[in-house]
């Protein structure tokens, strides 16, 4: 009984420590200021397909056949908004509710980019929903480009444990000088650490934050097999709880360092979050560029290869 009691006490102490860690991490994120649309964002494209509601703190983006944007040689149907400022590192988040029913070919994206300033060497951090066929699991994709490294797509794709069209869920990006972490409902799903192997491919220039909905029939759902069906339009994505907690910088006279990690945002992944991330990836990771031998005979140098993931995704 004595040994059993000691083991029980140790187990309870460990449980209490992990519980405190989870609560502290969630409270840190939940205390970040939520801003109104006009405080942080501007209309990007889509004319009347963007609507601000609920005291200016929620936004509706819709896609139909009548509204779009001419960008270079492509015409994008849909709508979008972007942040007023450029940011060098920070924590960026929004609660989102996706269009329901048949949404094949419809991409809803929440991402950071500086492609408008750096045409040939831009940086980008993507969270993209790739449309859905009724009754199937939703898929979300994350991607990272640094210094124009678009020849090496760093995509990962996952299924979700919920239907993102039924209620709001939070999607976030932590971008620090040495790491990038993607979150779904405060659960980290992917971490990219800056390594020597990445060299200049780690995003390091100021970026704006964007949210868009658009027609990506040519590639989004099953490689373009299923297209947008406008009989189900308008497709409406809802955004709320907007968080822009970063270091706003002047695009010309910018500082190279940002003293943001002051306890207001996560400094990394805690041990309990590490366990959650491992569980998520085991159940929901369906594709990683690191294991795609049809694209890369040898994994790109920045890959951290996990033999168990490799076996599952073979």
C-alpha cells in the first residue's frame, strides 16, 4: 500500500502540473486583445461581398459569380481583407466558421504574406481550407515559404476532428524569430524551427495578414477533380475574435528584432501541448512534403523526418 500511495501521489502531482500548464497557456492566449475590423484591417477585394457585423468585431466574406479581383493575369472570384500594418513576428488569430453544404473548390485562407512588396523573394505563412464534398472530412493545409522558396512547397495537410462549418473554431499562427507554430483551438498542429539548413528560407521580412475566400476549382479539392458549383452560392465564411498581436513595423525603416516575447504570447510548445500535437498528427496528418518521394527523392534539408510518420504516410 505504501508504494501504491507514493505512485498515486506522484501521478496526482504530475496531473496537477500538466493541468496548470494547460490552463496557463490557454489563459495567456485568451487574454490577448481582440480588435474591431476597422482598427486593424482594410477591405482588399470583393466589393459588397465583405460585410462587417456585430459592433464591427465580426466579418462576413462571401463568394459568388459576380464579384472578383483582377490580379496579374488571373481573375479571382470572392472577397478578402488585409491588415493595415506590416508585422515582424507576433501572434495572429481569428475564430472562423466556414461555408456549409457542398463547398468543393472553395478555398478559405487565413495567411501572412509580403508578395506585394517582394515579387521574387516573398515570405508566406498559410492556413488554407481546401473545400469539401458533403459528408466527407474537412481538410486544412498549412504551408511556409521563405525568401521566394516557392520551388520547395512545405505543405502539410490534415483532417479535422470537427465540422468547421457548424460552429466557430480558432485558428492561429505564432511567428517568432526562431520558430513558427500553427494552432487549431489552441492545440499546436505544426512547428517549424529555424535551422541552419533552411538558411534564408525561414520567413524573416515583415508581412501583412490576409483573410480571403475564392474560387480555386483548378486545384483545391482532390487536385481539381471537384469544381465550385455556384448553385450552392453564395458561400459565406465568418471571421470574429480578430487578434493582431505583433510588432507593427515601417516597411522601410524596420527593426530586425522584435521584443514581443514578454509573456503575452506563448514562447513555445509546452510538454503537455507536445503530447497533444503528437496525438493530433498521429490521427489527422494526411500529407507532408517531407515524405513525398514523387516530388523529392531526398527530403528537403529542413525536414525533421519521423520514421513513424513516414510509415503511416507511405
